[in-house]
C-alpha cells in the first residue's frame, strides 16, 4: 500500500465505493459504478481514497465476485473484518490506463468532462462539468454560465464526440425541464 497523488498524466476513474465489510475474512461489499461490475475481476491494481480522490492508496485485488448488483472484493492485506470495517465508505479508483480497450463507437463517460456540449446545428449548450452516476441513468451536468442542465447519457442523444466537444441531439423540451 503506497499513497498516490495523481499527476496530470495519470488520470484516475472512480469505479465504486466500499459500502461495508462482507463476512469475517476481510472481504468488502462494493457498490460498482461501472456498466459491468464483472469487470472488477480484471482489475488487479485498485486505488482506495477516503478524501474524495485527492490521495489514493494502491491495493492489490486478489478476488472479485459479482453478487447481484454488488461486488464482493478481496484485497491483499485486508484479511479481517476489523480491517474491512476501516475501509467502509472509501472510494475505489482505477488508473485510466488499466481500463479495457473500447470497441468502435464506445466511450468512457469520464472523457466527456470538460468538453463543450453542442447541438448538431452547432448551438452551444455549455460545458460538461461532471457526470452523475446513477443506478437508473447516468447524467451529464452541463453548465452554461449560471444555468445547469442535467442530460441523460443515452446513446441516441450522443451524436458525436471529438477531442473538444460532444454533440447531443436532444428531444424538444428536455433543456427546458431543467430551467
């Protein structure tokens, strides 16, 4: 376990939160923020943070099992319930370089943060300032001055993505709901 402070060349992605201990042998019950919680078994190196991601401690993932919508995680060095209790509430981060490769037309939500949001006709909607991961539907937070829009991340809405912008084809009235 080593404290990590990310630099600009080391982006990290929030992939879950430890909700509580599981059992007596140091296992952790995790609420996963990724589309496929089964991917946790692929991630050998995880970073835990108790301060919102400002500092991260590297851990080695030795086992991950999906149980319904949650992940039961075993970390090297966490072998008792008492140790697991100390990790309740911490965030789980993954180095972006450890994410699986994407297929054509796929994207990671975190890559949208900071991009300008536009309509297909080029009308500026604002800047994507955050992504809200929900169990029902992920949302883009788009800020335009003092106006904030919450836009569901639905494949049919996302028309194009490039290095600086995301083009969204939104149904009539969606932005007005946020006003």
